[in-house]
């Protein structure tokens, strides 16, 4: 087995190997058509970058392409070994050759791109110490356009319920934490205690559900209390999270994979835990199982507004069917406008 630097005479062989690579790991639909460009770029690697060719008994069995990106970066374009000779260290040997070449020229880092669907390659690179630098996202314009149309996205809103009757302490904590949230809240509201819970609403947290969850975590940690965050996201799904002393003890999302695919264990974890809810809120476990249903799409469940009202009643909290705008009209509410 030998590895050598390819020359212009090897152009046809390198193109053949690249075509095999492409057939084995096809480009996603939005990148189709890029193969011709990649084939045309091979001479550039031969002239000003690095093209390594692996041979067994004079027969080509793998290749690697790389180039320098000043000041300190080596970009690894391709590493490929024909299937029959894998798991024998050849891919590592090609990589080692690229590293030696790059180090001689002052490079300090290596970067590469790998398709999210190429699980085997991702696992190999992780074992070698590569970590994620960025994440490229893609969406068909035909699907994105209607989602961006006015009124296409439903409203998000939510509320935080602190298990305490000390509304003044809650208001002080809200006043301390909300100004730290990125995004600029225009106001908060703290409602009078009801059924042993003090509700919190915030204008920024209605717009950004992630900020609602962050504020709930801060309040639970600061006050050492049980805190429930309950909200509707994009007018379609319902989420609640239960915190105890700053730690998440239960989380529910009506459509667990609404925001994207999840590992099976995470999908299961986003179903309500009747035992935990019964201990911390007094909710009836049988009713939890009946009410906190999950599905593959919002269409399989009751409307989000109906679901959040049922969950609020089950968990013993009031005022969860609206956000900050509606909370301003509640009797006895303490407004913290900014």
C-alpha cells in the first residue's frame, strides 16, 4: 500500500474516485449540480493545493484533496477509500499525509465539511477530535415563503406561575432579572396570588418563548420555589416546564418534534410525568395522562388555546390563557413597565 502525491497524469483517476464518492454519499437536493464544479476544481488542487493518491498493487484505492486557507487553516475537501479496503487505517494514513503537508506550510488547524446524513464519517471525525464550528441550515424557498407571509405564524404567549403567596418577593425578583434578558422587554406584570400561585407575565417572554423559560429558571433558583411555565408557541403547540429549586423536574411539549427531529429518548422525555406533577401541583395522575397528550402534528390534537386552558385547570393555576397584554387588565396586577 502506497500513498503518493498525485500529478496531472492522475486527473482521470481522481475524477473516477470522486464520482464513486458522490454515488455513495449523494449530495442533498439543494446542492445537486455542484458535482461538475467539484470535478473542475481537481486541477486546482493538483496545481496549488494537495492531491494524495493511495494505491494497492498499483491500483488506485483512495484519495484526499486539501488546500491552505491563510493564515493558519488547512481545508480538507475530500477523503475517500474504496469500500473493500476500509477499516485498515488507509483513511487515517491519507489524513496524516495531509496534516504533514499542512504543518510544513505553517497551518495550525484543519477544517472540513461533512453531510449530517453521513453518520459514519461524522463518528470517525469526532473520534479524531473534530468539533462543530457552525451549523448550515437549508429550507426550500417554496416552503419558506408562505411561512413568512403576514399572519402565517401564530402568536406565542406564556405565563410563569410561582408557588408562593408572596407577590412582592416575586415582583422584586422579576424587576431584578428581566432587565438582564437579551431582547428588551417593554413591561412585566405580576398578578395577585391565586390558589397558592403568583403569576408573572412579560412582553419579551411572549415574543420569545426561550426567554420565558429562562426567566422561570431564574425565579425558581432565586426563590427556591416550585415554578411552572406554561405557554403556547406559534399558536399551535403547548409547552409546560416544571422547575424545583432551579432544576427542571418535568417538561411537556404537545408535539415533541414540532421544531425538528429528536432522538427517541428525548421524545419520550417531553411527555408529562404524572407522578412528579401530582407531587408538586396536586394534579390527578389519571387526568394528567388524559390531558397532556402528545402527537406527531398539531392537527392531531385539540386547538392550542383549548389545551392550555385544560392544562391550567388540571395544574391548579389561573390566568394562563393569555400573555402580557391580557394580564395588564387583571384586577390587582402589579405592572413593571419600562
